[in-house]
C-alpha cells in the first residue's frame, strides 16, 4: 500500500514537472505578454495572499453557485414543461 502511494506521488510530481516544462517552452516560443512564464507566476504567488485573494475566490464561488442554481431552476422548469406538454415534447 505504501509503495503504491509513493508511486502515485512520484507520478503526480512527474506530471506537474512535465506540465511546467511544456508551459515554459510555450512561453518561450510565443514570447507574448498574454502568456506569463511559470517563473513569474510562481514568484508572484506570495503577493496574492496580501491582496485579499480570499475575497476574490469567494466572489467567484458565489458566481459559480448562482449560475448552477439558475441553470437547475430553468432546466427543471423546461424539463417539466417538455414532459407534461405534447406540443413541447
């Protein structure tokens, strides 16, 4: 069991490393301001906590939750109309 967990962790780290290499190579090839390099992103991670990132995450989660609720309500209403009405079915 422990060896399996170690293998999973090593696989996860390898995938993370490979993704960062692909990201870095893409950044170097494109040389565009739109795609920042991984080094710049990791260097600025410490500043995120000071700028109230929790508030921004909260607002994003609220928007996601509101969108899901909105979609569920309208999806259920349309589904009920389609199920009950021969015209809409």
